[in-house]
C-alpha cells in the first residue's frame, strides 16, 4: 500500500526499498506504508509512520496547504488512521484519496499485532 501525490511544499520522498530523501516544492512523491515507526518512550509516544487512533472528540483534517487553515473534513474519536510521516507536530494522512494533515497531538500510536 502506498500513497502517490504532488506537494507544493517541502516533504520527504520515499521510494520502495530506498531511504527517504528531503525534496523541495512541486515534486511528485511516492510514500510506502511499510516505513517503520520509532519508539520515543514507554507511553507509546511514537512519531513515525504507522497506525494511530484519534483521541479527540473531533479532529479537523486540513488539506496540503496548512497555511490556508480551512478544514476539509473531520475524524471522530476512536477512528483508526495510517500516518505516513510527521512534520512540526502535524501528521500526514490520506483523506478522501488526497494528502491531508491532522494535529499529531490528538493521535495515539497503535502498534500492529503480529
């Protein structure tokens, strides 16, 4: 599973089987869902790619232009989502087949069961 998109801001470009690289504006990106998450402390405060659950009653979803500020939708408490990466407190997700961002403050990492 992957996500293909074009951003008009800075982002990481990750290709299958290769390390992620930082790229500049207006570039096409391919992110893979197998990027590993890393553990920050015992309270499961991860800030890497992986499965997360929404901890807010309602969580605004914003489009790829975070400076615009207008929500494009909402997630509800308990919804499970896949985060592709974090940047400055924001989590990049796929929402309605588009790149979108939510505040990472209201997400809790859910390790996948083997």
